[in-house]
């Protein structure tokens, strides 16, 4: 890596993501992730060839009900699929995106989510940025006028054949109606949502749309997407995934179900009270404590880090800015802002003894996004190999590249100073011992932000870890955590307690402090809607008639 050309640089610009990947592959030696393909032709899906823009996941065999969702999407139906936490909604959605992009051109399948973090999780962009509506506060007529004036957002609306919306529970109902109106107006098509096929995913019992909390005596202004006037016209099918994969213990699954509905019975209460105990783990790795507020998380993590003796190492991310989907260069500051949603921090400060969470899946291992471990030392990759320890993402074929990474970073031109100020010649990376017992060295890995077409707009190279004594409930959404601690006294939002507690995989790894009925708040309008759906026969697509026993209704699990 000829970093002499870029003294102290944190950015390097490229014409396209392909040239950046070529540069990374040929010059920096980083080759632990295959560059996203820009090719729209069908690609065989395996661990080494990700679809454009779809985050790589371990090969998972879809269950029948998950496969059914995929087939309905392939058949062109507009659907909303839901299910309680851990039923594999994200896994299913990634497969839907992969298959639809293979069926149509990837340029006509747009992937969005309600928040930046959720969008990264499915390899998409925020719904607001797809729609080109800024904050979307103005009336629909004004937004339509603004979109008509430009070419970009208008072009996106025209090009869209399928619109994927993930984490729908956080999408405001008024916004949904505005988007529906915009779509019809811009596309000049009066069919529901302007004729776009909608694939909507989420669980309304999880986090609600962000709205100002009502003060005493004020009316709750939350409007859910299912309360949108256009919802029933646009969403023709609702499918509930019922098999929970995250937890195996049936009692825990039942308790979580009760919590989701905000109705914990006496037995559930007894079980929850039993969970109010300290859990000691032999390996010294503590449970991750989930907090509702970011400041609480930072306070808890920094206090624990500062209490550790020994040297502190700071790992500074390298950010790369590419082009947006119209070929316009993205400014470095804008790229860094986008990349902050990837969870990979701009600066990661660590010490030996720090508890960390992996924020990438490591193929061929049991290590996944959410795996918890402790820093046991800082080592060069060469040193780690000498002791028989592999690098993250490493198998035999990448060993050479990982050592090239060391060579690249030991260049005495100064590039290494940015990365690892404590070592001029031998950059060291965190060595982590995970709960699984596995020990891995963690050199930087790439984190990408893709646009709604699935092409890379920005990339961050950073050590794939964050501090994990504490985590915000918001960031924990979508995660699976083996050891969790939640104090329900801090909970203030409906759905928050359920999201937090449902991250756990087992009773043994779950501690719940201060459980009380009033903290397990399901939104009354979500409950009422769920119950009304339960009573209503569901619209069934023609090719679905024979499946009605399986897909009776949205809330058939509540009937059991
Ligand atoms: N068909 C399957 N076979 C085996 N494991 C699965 C399957 N589907 C999902 N899983 C696993 O179950 C866990 C939860 O999956 P996922 O995160 O997709 O659920 P989710 O419904 O999106 O959860 P949440 O609502 O909490 O975000 C993951 O560890 C995932 O790998």
C-alpha cells in the first residue's frame, strides 16, 4: 500500500466501488470479503458470492412457512409478513430480496427500512432517502411538487417495480399515506401505491414510530402504518411466521409471547420474578446490559473501560467514499455520516479485559454478528498465526492476504500511525476470546453502505468490534444475544421491554430486573388491531386457496 501518496489520509476516492475493491485487493491485500458484484445476471448464492447489496449470511435452510413468504413475493403479490421476535423475518427478507433481484433487474427492486441501522441490516437505504422527501413533514402535494422538480427521486419512483420496507413498526401511518399518494401521482398510475409491488416486514409489537411522548393529559399521536388509510388497499396479504428460531425453550417462547401481547399471567409473572437474580459465568464474560438511552450505554461502557488497567489502543476507521446511484461523488463527510449507521465506530478504544461484541458474521465459524467475547491481548496477525490463531474471516486461503495486511500497515510512511498509534512497525489487532471458547484475532473488515439498488456508496475498514458491557435497545433490535441483562425500571416506551428481553436465547443467559406488569406495555391500538384481524377472514390470493389452513390469519398464533 503506497500510503506515501496519502499521508495521514483517512479518505481515498474512487470512480466506482469496483475500482476501490480492485485497489483494496491488489494493493492493500485486504481480501477477506468478496466485492459486491454489479452484475445483474443470476449468481449462485453461497458464502463467497453475495448478491449485490445483500449482506452475506450463513447458508440457512428456510422453513416451509419462510419459503412460502418468498414464493408469494415471487408470484408478484404485495404482502406484509410478520411474526414475533426470532421467527426469522430478517433471514426471510434477505432471501426475498436475493430472489427478486435475480428475477428482475436489481435496479427495479428497491430495499428500504424505517431507520438507518435497520436499512444497513438488509442492505438498503432509509425509506425517506429512497422517496426523496427529506424529513417528509410537508403535505403530500408539496412533496410531489418537489420530487417533480428534480430528476433523481422521480427516476427512482419510475424505476421501482418492487419496494421492500423493513421494520414497518417504526414507519408512521401518515408517512405511509403520503408515500402512497406520491407514488400514484409521480408514476401517473392510480392503482394502490402506483402499481408498485410492496414487500413489507416487521412486528408492530416491537418499537413504534418515533413520535413526541405525550405528556400527562395529552393525546397519544402515534399512528401506526396499519392505521394508514391506504394500508388495506395496498397490502393484500398478511402472513405470520410462527416458528421461533432464536429460543429453543418452549416456556421462554411462551413467556415472550405473553410479554409481546402485554398480558403476562400469574405463571409468567412467577417465571419473570425468578429471572431477577445475578448470573455468574465461569469464563468471566458478563451479560450485555441493555439500556433505552444512548447516554446510559456510553456511560456504562466508558466507566468499565476506564477501570481496566493496562495500555489503551485506539483503532481509527478508514472511510471510502464512492458515488451515489446517479454517478455523483459522495463527499467524505457525508460518507462517514452514512457509515456511522453500520455500527462500526469511527474510533474504537480498547484495553485488555474489555468486553466486546462482534458486529460481523464470520463465515465457516460459529461466530456471528452479536457474539460476545473479551480482549485477551493485542497481537500482530503474524504473531497470532505463530500461535495457531486464525484471523476473523480467515480460512487457509486467506492467511496470506492477512499477512499482507500487516505488511501494508507496517509501511513506515505513517499510514499505520493512524491505525494503531501505539505501534510504528508491528501493528497489533485485538485478540478476542469468545463465549464459544474460540479465540480469534480481529484485523479490520469492510463495512458497506449500499444504495437502494444494492450498489456500494461508502465503505469503512474497521476492527469489527464494539464495547459490549452495555448496548442500546435500539441498536440491539435484530440482534441475537446469549447473555442479556435488562432492568425494566428504565423502560419508558411500549415494545421496548419486549425487544430487549427477546434478544436472549435461553433462561440461563437472561437476567430481568424489576419486572412488573406495567413495564410490559403493548400498545392498546396494536392489540386491538391484532384482535380485529384475528376475527376477520383474511383475503387470500387465488393461488393460495389450498394453503388457508396454514395461513389462516395474521394473528392465528394468538388464538392458540
Ligand atoms: N430457517 C431457519 N433455520 C435455522 N435458523 C434460523 C432460521 N431462520 C432464522 N434462524 C435464526 O433465528 C435467529 C433469528 O432470526 P432473525 O433475526 O431473522 O429473526 P427476526 O424475526 O428478524 O427477529 P427480530 O424480530 O428479533 O429482529 C437468527 O439467529 C437466525 O439465524
